């Protein structure tokens, strides 16, 4: 687990599935994630949980918790990249936490961990139309 000023980065828990399902119903989030907007069945959140809790040496997935509740997730990807380049993806699903720096906090914590491991570069998953993402 990684603790920041605003958030706790922790493993995803079974009780996060219902909140993730709520986030999966938000069509705007699909647009921000470059996927076609669609409403998802509860099984999609269950599958998401299973993928995030299955060991994979190429990804470090985290649940983002603030104020004692699951608000989204982030992933540090390409850990096995032979050049040491990593990709960071962050999704804040709870709209009450949008635009308030809760996505920046995981980036800062993960960047610190990256520096400790002496990785070459961190490629954040940012899109130009995402005004809330730091550029």
C-alpha cells in the first residue's frame, strides 16, 4: 500500500466491485477512456476485479481510496519493459472527486516509487481532451 496526502493506493477488494459497477454505468467515463459509450452488466465489474487481483508481472494495479471509500483505480504498466519505460493509467470514477487533485496524488506516489526503482521514464496515460489531467 502507498499512502499519500489525499489517497491510499491499495489492492482492489471484493467490496469494490459494486462501486466499480456504478462507475461502469457512467457513459462520460467511457468517452474519457477512449472506448465506445455503453452500459455494462455487473459481470463486467466482476471480471475487472478478477483481472486486477490476478498476478501479472507486467502490471501493478491499485485501487484508489479516499475518505475511506473506493473512488477509482490506477495501474503502472509495462513493468517488464526492457528499456525501463512505464505507463501510468489513472481513472477516478467518483465524480465528487473529479478536478480536485485526487488523480495527481497517485501519480506523485507512483512517480516516487519509480524513482526509487531507478526506472527511465514514466508515460502517463493522458489525452488532450482530458482537461482534468495534468499536462
